[in-house]
């Protein structure tokens, strides 16, 4: 058994991977959100796309700061008053900038085939907007400065961020909480495991976004740390479709390491 | 009803045993700190004295939850821990503390807990306390427990007990108790009080000992 500190190389690899992944995923979610925005028109896609479901992705590192992101999807669209469906196989080439921000440098459609009609009603613009937010937020937590930087949002100064780690609790504005949280999660990467959303009962346009995130890295003392993070983000959708995040509540759960750990006997 | 519960538990035990064949940890692995799992707490030891978990700092701790009327996994777990403990050297045993926290403090008085734990190893520590204290410890370690029947208690004569409780204050020498289901996890905690690994009775003893030794030597 080794001593309880991850090697600097392992931590650096993890950080490089999660920063790039979250940043690219944020850009991709924005891309597909725009494909579904009836006011925008993306070349290579039908005009009136009504639903789009990503069925498979494949990320390959090409060279330093260059990645290929293959996406297979199915989409439904309206053409001549008739609903149609097709399957797409696309490859995006990304360049990762010095601050970790991902930019699409090229994109090709490898395959475009008609398929049987299906219902993709829930895979709409909102579906991708939520995921864009989640990945942008995680990229921000990993230190990426995106073009649509979280820190520049109007709500950033006002939203309360609470972190509960066993008996420890940190509460305050985002920057305050992040600074205190850094003692425990100093250097590492956030990986999104699941995302759920539900409307807040009795409140118009207020939603609760629940994220489950895996974090691996080191604490301020250089010790290897594993965290399963549950974030509950409450936000209001404003008239211009912009988000107003009101609060972020984070709790560190028992990491999923074995199938038996949830057994009761 | 009791037979169905017993059968269900036997199936779970069998499942646990089978899993142990599949899960093996690589040698030389690191044990990360589990963020948000564990922390300091207050409890009552088997002599009725108030203790803090921080009293055990500087020792490697193996902590488990259970109750003395548990007829299946708890005796199995404590038997496993007894075997594990016996494989440590005398010097290592001084640096390791096995802690059993009861989830039934109403029934498991300090004295009864001492008798129960002593059946396995008198060096092991049994912790009890108020229901609030126990619920806090359970929440700190994100464990779970629940009563199998909220309304009914079972005559203890119908429970296969490791050590019958002495009912000096009760008439007829008979008692009643609740049955529970509870988490089976064994928490491996380092000398600074950080949870470093989750194990169970299916963990190969040698593998568990390797992890304990790694923490002793940190």
C-alpha cells in the first residue's frame, strides 16, 4: 500500500481531463440548444428541429489541447407540415485555450440518414440549456474561464452557496464558500454523473436542478480525496430565458465504491 | 413472518459472500479520504462513561453499526472482526480499535453491550448513548437503520441472542425488543479521524489487514 497522497501527475491528468471535458460539453450543449432554438438557424440541420437526443459520444485526445468529439444523435423536425426524423453522426474538433475554454475549430457531418419517427419532446431547448449550465458551472469550479463565464452573470454576487461536509458547514456568497471549500477540495476535477430537474411547487418559473458529481483530487495538505457531491441549485427562469440562480446547496455523500454498501441487513 | 425475514437476510448474506469473490482490491492502492463521511461525536461507552470519538485519535479505527438482538449479520461481522484482529501482531492490536455502535440504545444498555462485545473480544469497544446521539453518529457516517416493525416488539425469548440480557428489574425475567435492518459497512478510519475505506465481511481478511497496516504506518 502506498502513502495516502495522489501523485502530482495523476492529479494533473485528472484536472486536464475534467477541465477539457466540462468545457467542451458546455459548448456542445450550447450548440444543440441553439439547434433547437426556433429563432436560430444552424447550417447542416433542418430548419425546424423539434427534438434532439444524443445517443452516443466518443471523446478522443488528438494532441496537446486538441480533441475530437464524436456525437451520434437522433432528431425530429418539421418539414412541409410533416414530422420527420433522422440520425446524425457528427465530429467536432475542439481546441482548448490557455484558460481552459473550448472552441470548436471544425465540424463535419459523417452520416445523415432518415430513420423512423419517434417522440423526442423532452429533448428540447430547455434540456440542453440545463446541461449547458451544469457543465459551465463545473468548468468554473475546475478553474476554467469560459466565454460565457459564470462569474460574469448577474446572479453570481447574490446567490448563496452552502457546502455541508459531515459536521462541517460553509455558507456564504459563492467566492467566500469556494475559498473555504478549497481547504478540503484543493485541486482536482468535477465529473457530472447525473442531472435531474423539477419545478418548485407553487412557484412560477422556479426550478430545482439536482446534480450528482464525482470529485477526485487532493486537499490543501496534498492528501488524496474522494467526494460524491450532491448539489441542489435553485434558479428562476426570467422572461428573456436567462437564469437567475438563487442558491446552491452542496452535500458530500458516501462515495459509490461497492455494490454492497447500500445493503441493509 | 419472522421466517420470511430470516430467509431474506440469509439471501442477502449469500449475496454478500458471492460479491466478495468478485471484488478484490489491487495491492499498492492508495486510500483516499472520503469527504463528508465521519467526524467527531459523543457517545457512552460500555462502562457508562461519556466518550468522544476524538478520544480514539492516534489509533486506526474499524467502526460498525449493529445491535445485540441482531441474529444474523452482527454476530457474523463481529466474528469476522475477531478473526481479523487476531491476525494482527500484539503491537498492531494496540494501534487498532474496533468500535461497535448500537443502533438500539434503548435495549442495548452499556452493561449489556459490554457483555455482548466481550463474547467476541473484550478489547473491542461498544458504544451506546441517547437516541439523538446514535442518530447523529449514523448520519455522520451516512449509514442507515430502520425498525422492521414500528408497532410491534418481539419477545426476546424468540430471538436467537448471542448473550441474553439480564432482566434484574423486570418481572418474569422476560423482555421484548425491536428488530432492525441496518447498514453492513465497516468504516476504516485513520489516526486523524478520516474515513479512508469502506469494507464489509466479504472483504478478504488479508486485504483488510493490508489496508489497516498501511494506515498504522502512515
